[in-house]
């Protein structure tokens, strides 16, 4: 019986300790933007902004960017409209 009480006390102490540790969450999004900017790129910029603003990612992985110029447009017109939080790697 005493062992069960000690085990329970240890279990609840561990739960309280784990609960008090603050953990950070990193949001990673992968996004296929379909032949950007060639396939109606400038017409879809507002839609991309809505999605990115809703998700609020920390890291964005993009597929189907057609050129460095397209990457620059996406970076400046979608990801960094209000600041310079993102950079292309």
C-alpha cells in the first residue's frame, strides 16, 4: 500500500513539473504554389496572404517557384508585407 502511495505521489509530482515547463511550438508549413509566378501569380498574391496570415507559420517551405524573381515576389509581397520576418534560404 505504501509503495502505491509513493508511486502516486511521484506520478502527480511529475505531472505538476511537466505542466509548469513552458514549451514553445514551431509551426512549419509546406505550400505548393503551382508554378508561381507564371500561373496567374500576381492574381493569387492576396489569396496567399490570407492563407499565410491564418496559419502564422514560423517556417515556410515552398514548392513550384519558377524563378528567383518569383521567390523575391513571394517573399516581399506575401511573407514580408508587414516587416522582414522571413528570408529565403
